[in-house]
C-alpha cells in the first residue's frame, strides 16, 4: 500500500505544479517573485470567468433585444448608446483613479459590481415589462452595464500594467487569452443550445442570468489580486503638478496617430459589427444554436492564433503584428456579403478568429508601450474614449445603411474603412521607443 501511495503523491504533486504554472501563464513564471505569480494566477482566473460571461452577452444580447420585439434600427441604437455612454465615463474614471489611487477598488466597484448588477436586472426585464417598454428598458440596462465597466477600465489597465512584467506580456497574455477563448467558446455553445431547447422567451433571459452568475466568479477572482504599490513618480509629475493633458499629448505624436487610426478602424468595425448575428438569424435563418456553434468555430481558430502571435509579439514587436493582421482583417466583412447559408460563414470565422487573436493581442501590448507610465490611466482612458466614440458613430452609420440598403451595404462599407485605417496605421504610426525590461 505504501509503495502505491508514493507514486500517487508524486503524480498529484506534479499535477498540482503543472496547474500552478499553467494558471500563472506558463513554466517561465517560475523565475518571478511569488507575489507576482500570485497576481498572475488570479488575473488568469478573472479573465477565464469574465470571458465566459462577456461572450454570452456579446453573442446573444442583440438577439435578446430582437426577441423582445426590437428592430434592426434599435440594435444599432443599442450599440451606439452603449459606446457613447462608455466614452462619457472613461475620462472621469481615469481622473478618479489618478486622484484616489486605488485601482483595484475601482474595478471591483465598477466592472465587478455595478456592471454585474445591471446584467442581473437585464435578465429580469421580461418578468416585469413587455412590448416596446421592455426593449427600451433592456437597452437602457445594457448602456448602464457598459458605463460601469468603462468607468473602471482605466484602473484595470493601470493595475494590469503594474502586475504583468513588460518583457513577458506577449507570452502571458497569449496563454491567458487562450484560456479565455476556450471559456468563451464553451459558454457560448452551451448557452446557444440551452436557448434553442428552452425557446427564446425563456432562453435569452436565462442566458443573461447565467452570464451574471459567471461574472460573479470573475469578481471573486479579481478580489484576490494583491494591489502592487504605485510606482515612484518623478517630482514633476506629482499630484497637482502634472502638465495639462493636451499640452502633454504634443510630446507623444505616435500616441496621437495611434488614436486617430484607431478611431477610423473602430468606426468601420461597428458599421457592420452589430449586424452579423442579426443577419445570420434574419437572412440566413440560423437558430441560436447555430449562432453559438459558429462562434465556437471562431474561438477554436483563435487558439493557434494566440499561441503563434504570443511568441511573435515578443520577438517581432506588437506594431508589426498589428499591421500584418490589420491588412488582412478587412477581407472578412467582404466575404460575409457573399454568404447564402449559415455554413458559408465557417471559413470566414476560421480566418477571422485566427487573425483577430493576433490583432487584439498586439493592439493591447502596443497601447501599453505607447502610454507613459506616470499618466497611463488618463492616456488609456483618452484612447478608449476615442474608440468608443468611434464605435458609437459606426453603429449610427450602420443603422442608416442597413435600414436603407440592407446588410450587404454595411459589410462592404466596413471592409473599405478597415483597409483605409490599416494603410494609415502603416504610414503614420511609427514604432515606439523600446523600454527597459522589468521582468523581475
């Protein structure tokens, strides 16, 4: 008996060691301080649960609004108002975290608290309202959810930059993103089958309730992250002595160019973004289960993308990866214009999932490179204000186009805008100065 217990203990110890390494981002994390590994591990679990929750909302919120009786124009309105409200809360969130100095609390109160409560109330809408009232209440709660999440976004970015060593960000975020993709894929697929089996009247509210419950697990995980001490800032940047933001921006022309191209890119994305799933259901007659299955295909394709691009970002630099993937992604909405069956979307989602894995990973790392450490909350807030305002504008343009000329018009326009943004990025957004490593 004793001889059998020893191998079992060794196997259990090895399994536990592998799990600890995996959830911290990989074997390379063994060389980091225990406190850093602790944060990386809980940050990994936060991403896992948050991705599962958000994937459900992204996949089925617009279909939920349609099921309540909403129109195409109201789906566009939902996207526009969500992004516009987010833009209004980002800069106040940055100012609060700069003055208050507790980014973890900001995230827990905003994205982990108010945003989750709004999602729970969204799930309860059909129990209390019906008809046009239910549609507008659902839109309002979705806007509130987004506003709370974006109020805490600058604090989240600041805490992330302080918690993840710069020289390992590509590999860590690729490992974390792979787990997030799998979680989102599984959640989207299972909830899609649940909606199909339960029916739309019960299934969509239940989906929002499940997203709320999973989101609470993300909040629990984030609460276990130990907030690192704020970095020592130069005397010239101490509270109350910082230069005005507009004056300071003049010293960072690359960041300004990055924001300008991001505005065109994201406006172009949202010309078509709110309407892909609606097009699947209305024109291609896909069920919620098919929508979920197609989302899973995209998520599966993202897994090798995360693996490949995570290494390439560290080797080649984030800008180069963002440029290459950004020149190929515009082909995706043009391909949507040629579809006549839900299964025609399969090759599009395979290519899209792979390319978007690299683009999003590179874009986030490039943003962290471009933002000055002492003013990162405000700079990232400014960037996301530009992005969300552009997304709101894109949704408004898309609503007009789809109402007048149908879904094909938004797919073509979106691809043209994305390509123009990528070409401008190649021309005007030059590599940032390389910063010293802080891997310890």
